[in-house]
C-alpha cells in the first residue's frame, strides 16, 4: 500500500508539472472568445489539474496509517492546491447553468487571470514540494508569481494583441521558455556543487535535546589519537591485504576485470579468535586510485575505522597503512574499502572477517562457510555467491553441523532461502540470537551490508541455499542438484524471532539524546550532476547536521523512510538495539544491528550507547545512495579530524 500510494503520488506530481505549465501558458494569452480552441484547451487542462490534485489528496490520506510523517507533509501542500484548483474550476471553468459559454470567462478579466495563475501556481508548488523538497517549492512559488506579473502586463499591451497568432511569436515564446528552463537547471546544478574540500569538524550540528559543551572542538582531541587502549604488544594474527587489479573468472565462464585484495574475490577470509590482537597491513597496488580498509560491523577504535577523509587519508598507489585492533566481538563481519566505496566495493574490494569464540577448536569436522553474495554490475548485473553464478555442489555427510554465514555485499536487499533441513538463525550482524527457534526452512531478506548466520544439522537428504539466483546444494555425496524450488518457507521477522533476554538498556528507560532522521526521495542535482537523492530531513551530505553526543550517553534514533527504496542504515563503531518497528515494540530476542534495512514506508526506533569516542559515519549502505549524499556523521563532543574530503583532496569516502 505504501509503495502504491507513494509512487502514484510521485508520478502525478511529475505529470502535473508539464500540464500546469501548459495551463499557465494558455492563461497568458489574450482572452479567448467562447468556443475557441484556447478556451477549450484551458478547460481540458484545468480538468486534468483538478483530477490530479484529487488523486494526490487521496494518496496522502491512504498514507495516514503510516503516520503523520508520511501523510502530513503531502497534505500541507496538496490540500490547498486542491481547494484552489477546485474553486477556479467550479467558478470560472465549468459551464454554469444559464451561462452556456461559462468557460469563455476563463482568463477574460484580470481577476480571472490571477485566479487561474494561482491555481496553476498551487499545483506547481505542490509538485515541487514532493519532487524536490520544500526549498524548491518556495522558489517555485516566487517564480510563478513573477511570471504571472510579467504575463499580466504583457497580455494588456497592444503589441501582444497585434502579434497574436503569428508563427514567430510562438517560436519566440518557445525559445524564451527553453532559455529560462536551461538557466534554472544550470543554476540548480551549480548550486549543488560540493565544496572542493570539506572537514567533518565544524559543520552544522544537532545535539538531540541533550546539553553540549564546546561542540566546535577548539583544541579538541584528534581522531588519529583514538587508537584504542588495548592494542600494544605482539599481534596474535597478522595479515597483508594487497589491493590489486585482477581478472576474475566466474564459474559461468564470464571474466570480470575486478579490483581485488590479493588477486581473489571475495578477498581472503580473515579468521581470528575473540581476544586476538589483529594486525592488517594494507598495500595499495591499484593504478591511480587510493584505497582504505573499513571493518564493517566491528566496533574498532576510531583511528582504525578506515574512512578516507574522516579517520585517515586514502592510501595512495604504492602506499601502505597498518590497522591494529583487538577482536572483542565474536561473529560474522566483513571488510571493504571506504574510499570511493560505491565503485570499489562493487568492483570487488571486500572480504569476510570472522571472529570465532576464544575456545573454538582449531580443527573441527563441522562445516563453517561464509557465503558472500555480490552483484557484478559491469557484467550486466550478474549475481554471485563467491564466483558461483549458478549452482555450487558441496559435500556434507549426514549428521554434520553446518554453519552458513550469509553476507550481502550489495546495496539492495537479497532474499536467501534455505530448504531441506530444520534450521536456526543463530546470529544477526555478528550478535547471537537469544534462544533461536527451530524453523522448518527459512527465507530471509538480508539487507545491504547485513549478515545472518544459519545453523543446521545435515540430514540424509540435500539442503539447498538459494540466493536470488545463485544456489549452493549440500548433500552427502556432493552431487545433488537443487531440484524444484517448492513452496517458499515463511519470511523471517527478526523483530519477533527468538526469546527476550536482558539488555543494558531498553525502550522505557531514560534517554540522553533523541534524533529523528526522515528520509525522502528527491529529484534534483548532487555535486553538479542530475541525481535521485535520498535526503535526511531534507538535506544531503555535507549539509546534514552531525549527531552530537557525549561519552556515556544513551542515544535514541528514529529512522523514518518516506521514500520508495530500501535504505540499509549503517552506523560505524556502535551496535544499535532495535526497539520498535512502525510503533510496535520488538518482542523476540534482543535484536542488535550495525546495518538496519529500513524498508519503504517503515519507521524504526533504535538505541545505542555512546561508548566509542570518535567521528563515525552513519550512512546508507546502498552505496549509490551514499554517493548521492545519503551520509551523515555521529560525533563525540571535543573530537576533531585533521582529514578532509572532497574533489580538491584525495579522499572520497563515498
Ligand atoms: Cu560498510 Cu561505511 O560502511
Ligand atoms: Cu539508501
């Protein structure tokens, strides 16, 4: 219902623009006598605007169940537009009984002319508000008034009457219209250009209702000093990851020109134990581009977070950078470059990081497999599990324990389905689920960047994991095919799965700061190019205010997704406890996430403890969205960064 109402509304708002402009054009002509083409045309256009405004009000009302955040901002604009259009239509356009030529009155007198332009203007403003935001709506309103004033003078001049109907007049008006439109678009494009360099420190700030001292960070603590307290000594695990181009062969035979770590895709799996001091040396052998490593989902010290332009400079070709952190959280994580991440992750610069419990045996007979789903966009969007595009066959004797660690490296959610064995969803985003119930089979919508771990005992028949295209079949002889898909198992609802357990904070307790992030879908420009933008509270990076916190704060964030797309919201350096979805409290196991897929029309309330000082990205992990400005930062008061992002620097974290 949300998607239907949302996109109907968007399409009507879009169609209304040319119709309203045509109506405005017609109104500006000198008064047309009854029955002429001019008056008929005005009548038709007015009728279309009336119908469109009515449908938009209906769509807004249908969104009322989603909350005022969804219906309100629409109603504020479309309800007045409908009132004005309906009045103009009823009084000036619709033939009145006893006034058979009613429509000829349209635009005859000055008052009529202004009424008609106000109706047209109200429709344009309502469209602009939905398509491009309230700022654009205000600019549109001013523009319409100006154009109407010019038109009012023009249509009273003798010259305008004399030239009526001449071909050159139409041509001149067309050229003028095109010139105005081109100027407006060029101005919008220029205005959207980002500064050549930009620092996270000192931008707009939002203190979320808490108190704050010195958020301007004068003489503050640099992120480079935040290397952790427990990271001295000899590392238990050392790895070297070399970013380099490689030609990857998918099992379909297709070749992909990839950017890889150590020449393979996914990059090498880093397997460590809880408590290990981990040291990873990043070496850059990519031609002409920088690179970094971000430990997605691992709450590392800020200086190790790997965000170009925020916590470090991108490592230039030929350069290296050493990351050190202690692996404190057991679970499934992944790493990826956070320089030009929308391009670099897509091209292959990612891999898995698995933290086993400290006491896990070095060797075991169990299957423990990480399954990274990745779409190679350059190969016509071919979806893979590792390099598998079709079916991978694996051997697993009956009775064996199998753990599958599902990772979605894409931005869009992917559906994973497991059939053939009773299964438990044992962990989400690295955190164990409390008392996971046994399911007959499971279907999971894994959001971009998210991880789900499955565990089952191998039965004496094949078990099939499907991932929206590619599949893996486990069987005792390793030869079984996937067979027929059969009826899909029920979709997992992580808000209702498992059983409750104690959490360090909950939905009812005291909160130090509250933030609400309302996401909208806007057509416009970003950094000079045309873009569909997803904005936070009507703003894009770097204009979204930083969320300011102090150490020890309990912070609540509400994500309201008013757009028609999924947004996997990823907060660096912290784990968020999901409190409610669409106003309904979660009722299963405590649901901890680092990447929360917020679907179209959904509202999530989450909370986290501010216990990891630094400047942290909070962004959409649909990295295309991030590259179009869907980024903000969480900052602890008094922290500064010496790094900068932007065209004039080497750092492009998005
Ligand atoms: Cu996995 Cu900011 O990213
Ligand atoms: Cu998004």
